[in-house]
């Protein structure tokens, strides 16, 4: 409760130092709220509507961490350029507050409301601080995709509340009514999952994501990749664990679409010329694999999915920061124009290499553990998936190597200024993305107690 009240109070801070106060508070509160990582399995009930367990606790810490790093990444483009910095910091804190309330809410109506409200600050970030006129079209895409799937979700949640005579997820999980909802109607299952699948996004409803990423400012890309995609994954995990939903027909279809979509998007990544678009498409493949692990109903799939969400949040956000740093220096995001960076800045080239191998799931990063768990889970679900898994591993490594080699090797373009200076805040930003991704692997066993039935 102290976290929520302090964030609400932070919204009222308005003055010349409000940027620094909000940034400092975000980073300090993230460290203070790491206590959520040590919650008991069954969690803590703060009030009738707010509940925190290990699953939501991890995502709250991730939200605070990424929100703080958004300030650090936007110092040049917003703070130094005097681009409505007070309003920007207000929107970032508001978005963080809404997302944290979504992770904490167990009343399914408030759960739905905060899920939808998170769209408004995101839209403000894209339209207010985007780079190009196409940001309006990207905002419309995102609105239409999300709103079209939200009405079936609202109707399905109201019907669930009527069936259980309770809108509290905690109470419904205690009732453990397997006979009530276990084999639900397929359309009902689709209505409940649809909005979360769009937010993930699952392949075939993902077209809004590359557009939103390309047109968003760096802070918008970071919060989209690091946190907002996790709203869909958290919603699927929470509803499946509370209501025991099961539609074998749609589960099989979704898993096949996710696995096949992972190969398609990896192939699209290989042919991309825009760095931000490439990273956005790679997110679709990672989240599709995560959804496949969840719908397989194996414990390894659920734990691997949770670990994938955390590792992807740090790695993808860090890659967008690297792409933005390159854009600020060269005013271009094209893979064909930004070559030879290893001759200009070898230290930045090292950071590119570390985040690229982290994105492909190489050791010693925590993404390796999540991908191994999810691949094993898919193989247990069906041995035929071994072909798709091998293709995903190969093409996933290929597009990351293509991105690294295209940007770091080759000749330097004539228009590029070879006297590029990187400041300390940029190295700090990358280190703060890299550190959790590397050291979380020392405590992977912590995940074994997240899901206990």
C-alpha cells in the first residue's frame, strides 16, 4: 500500500526538479520492493481487492526497474531537448502506477479496467513523443486491435463472476471448482484469452506491435517490450491458474500457431533493414514460445514462461536502448547505413554482442534456462515439434548474428561522424539492463516455488 500511495503522491510533484525526483524515487522504490521476490507461495492479501504473490511480485519489480530506466534512456531526447519533460515524467509514473495496480488486483472487474486503462498512457507516449507522422496510424492500429478483443473479455469475466457468485480471484481459487469451468465452451475460452493474446501478441494478431515499436520513442519501446507485453502473459497465467480453463481444441491450435509463427517471424527478422522493427518481430517469436509453454499445461512450461517474461523484459528493452543510442548518433536505424561501429566504439560493440547473444538464448544468461525449459516442454507435448524447435534455434541465432555483423562490421559510411563520444549515463543504462539478466541465473531455483498447486 505504501508503494501505491507514494506513486500517487509522486504524480502531484510538479516543479523544476520533478524529473530528478521521479527518476530517483523509481530506482530507490524498486530496490526497496525487492522484498516481493521473497513472498510466500500463497502471497499476501493487502485488502479485499489487492493481492500479491510471487508471480505478480516479480513483475512489479520489473515494472519499477524498467520505468526508472525509461527516464535514464530519455535524458537526451526529452530532458536536454526540452521536449515537454514534466509531462513526460508524469505519463511514465502514471503508466507505472496503472500497470502495478493491474498486477495487484484480484477483483476481476478492476483487473479488466486497469488492463484497458494501460492503453491510454502508452498511446500518449507514442503520439506525444514519437518521431514521425506515421505514429498516429500506429496508435490507431494499437487501439483497434486491443479494443476489438476487449469486449468479449468483459462479457466472459462477467459470466465467470456470475457462475462463481464472486468476482474475487482469491475466493474462486479457494473454491477450486473443477467441475464448474474445467471444460468450458470453446468460444468462451476464446473470449477470455483473446484480449491477452492480442497484448502478448500472438502471431496473426501481432501486426500492431512492429508499427507501435517503430513509431514510439525510446521510452515507449522500452515499456512496450519490457512490461506491456507481460500484461498479456500475466493475464493468461492468472486466469488459467484461478479458473482451470481448458479448451483442448483451441489450445492445440494456439500452440501450433505460436510455434509456426516463431519460425515465420524469425525469417522476417533476417530480412529486416530497420533495427527497431527487427527487435519487435523477435519479441513476437519469444512471446509465442512462452504462450506455447503455458498452454501445454506442464509445470516446466509455466516456470519457463515466467522466466522467459523476465529475461525478455530486460534483454529486449536493452536492445531498444542500443538501437536508440545508434539512432541518436547517426540519425538512422538502417542496418545498411550503420556499419563499421566496431571501428568507432569498441566498448559499444561489446554491449551489442552481449545483448545479441542474450537475445538468442546463449549462456551465461537466464534466457538460456527459459528456452531449454520451454523447448523440452514443447517436445514433451509432441515429439513432432522437435523439427520446429531446431529451426527456431537456427533461425533465431541467424537473425541476431545478422544484426550484430551488419551494425558492427564492414566499412564506415562517409556521412558518419567518427568522433562519436559515449557518455557515462549510456553505459550505466546498459549495465542496469545487463546486470539482472546475468545474475538472475544464480537463483533460478527460486522459480520452483512460484507455482504450487
